[in-house]
C-alpha cells in the first residue's frame, strides 16, 4: 500500500533584496522566502514561482487552485490558465496538474507518458510536510533578520505584516472561499459548470459562463430594486433555468449587448481573432455546453 504513495517535502530558498519603492523613506532590506516542493526527494519543477500559501491555507481539503504562478502572484501572467486540482480522501491527498504547460515542465521521471499528471501522497505524511515547512518559514521570519515575504506577490512586498499574521489571514480567506464554493454548488447545482457558447455569423465564438452571467444579471436588478442578489438567484432566476435550460438561453439572448460583453471572454475554439459586432448578437447561435 505504501508503495502507491509519493513522499512530499520542501526546500526553502531565501533571496535578499532591498525595497526602494517608498518616497522619502530609506531603502529597507527584506527577504523573499520560496518553499519549493520535492517529490521523493526530487525537485518537482524548476520553473515558475511556487506559492506555498494555498497549501497551508487549504490544508487537507478539496479545492482547485494555483500552486505555480508568476512572481507578481498572478498565474495567468506566467502563462498558466488552468488550476491544479487538490483532492483529499480518508487516506491520501492527490495533486492533478493540467496538461499545459505542465506536461513538459514537471520532473519527467514521476509520470508515465500516457498517464494523468497526478501525484498521490499519504495523508499523514502530507500533513506533516505542511507543518514542517510552515514551522521553517515562521522560524526564518522570527530570527531577527530582515522582514520576510512569501515568493508569490513579492513584486509588491508587504513588509509591515508579520508572516504569522499573513498565514492566519490566508487560512481565514481559504475557509471563506471554500464556504462560498459550497454555497455556489448548492445554488447552481447542475448549472455550476455550464457555459453558453455563442457562435456569430462572422465566425467568432464567445463563451458566457452561467455563473458569471447570473451574478451580473442579479447585480443589475439588485441595484435597481434593492433585493439581494443571492435572493434573486435563488428565488427568481435559477429555479426556472434548472427546470428548463431553454429559458436560460432565452435570458442570455434577451440581455443587452453591454451586459453580455462584460461576461464574454475569448476561447480558442475557433474565430478567436475575430471581434463580434453588436449587430451580430440577434442572429447568433446559442448552445448550452459543459465548460471546457
């Protein structure tokens, strides 16, 4: 059984820098801490910045999140557009990476060529690895040296907030985020991972995620009526859409161009370089799809 699991550990790197961004404020030395994962003692990936904060914040919970990112803290800035799946069960914790860009970047010996990019860790060993790296980070933060910041987001260092408080805030944020995800799952049910694909006569295709559309629509009405957005979603919009998805398509089609333009984003499913014109909206073809 033990042979099915990989072993997780971390190596902490320290980079010494000087903050010169403040006006009329003396330059202040600080340290960037980056905890990079080792799997079975091997560096998992040598590129990008590893953000240990989500691991500490979420702990042994199911979530999709960005672990590798840019130094500014925005994964998309580094060309990473799909999140890593963290999945927990009674005996293990599993990380599953998207194919792009990770298939070519992760340590090759850990994955078979035709297998998913998944790593399974024994639950207790995983938990201990997180406790150990957190303790090491906090020890460095309290050693009397220059202030420390975690690597992700280090382009905008917050030198006034102690690391212990940063990690406390991350845990609070993670708990609130997971609670929001749970509410969304209950609220949207089968519509949670759906999107409306809009095909324009010009060849352009755009996607409208149901969640984004619903929130924008409810916000607009809430601003006009004073009724809470979530009440509108739960009582007015979503019951009918769940019962008859054609009514959802009709709601999208009937919405003003200005509103839908806010929630459309480009896809690579064809025509991505063609900008649709407002007059094409009424003749577009709308279908409800599973999110790609």
